[in-house]
């Protein structure tokens, strides 16, 4: 892997600023290289904490919407993931850049519900 230059470093930090984008990367790099968006949304909702079933369902839908309209397009534009809108799946493509930081950010985010125990 070649070292990050200043521009790529700025892009990487921008991608990692939102916890939902980090959660997508935690899941894809540790659990599966292809995942259904609904599974991601449910996992993120679980990771964010306990809620009533009614608010949890609303949270899952809100997370799916922001994944679809905001977070996944940013990751796709950076070449990190590809999406299949027909199958409603996300596939990991390349993590060069973010992978340098994911091991450090995962414990801070407390993403035990996303990352499999080694």
C-alpha cells in the first residue's frame, strides 16, 4: 500500500467523520464483503442502543434512508464500496486509507455489536 498523500488523507478523514459510515466499514471489513442494506441498518440501530420496538423500526427506516441517500454514495464515490440497487446490497471494494484507522476507531465507537470477536 502506498502512503496517503495530504489530499487522500483529507478525503479519508471526511469519510470517517460520520459513525454510520464507520459502521458500514466495520461491518464489511469484519463480517462480510457483501451485505443487504436492511441488515446494515438493523445492525447500526442495534449498535446505537436499546429503543422501544416502535422507535427502533423508525430508526431502522431512517438509517436505511440516510445510508441510501448520503453515506453509501459517499463511500461509493471514493471507491470504497459498490452498491447494487436492484439487489439492495453493498459490497466492499477497497479500504486503502480508512483501513489505517478502523482498528483504532472501532474500540472508541464501542462497535462490539458490529465487529465479530476474533
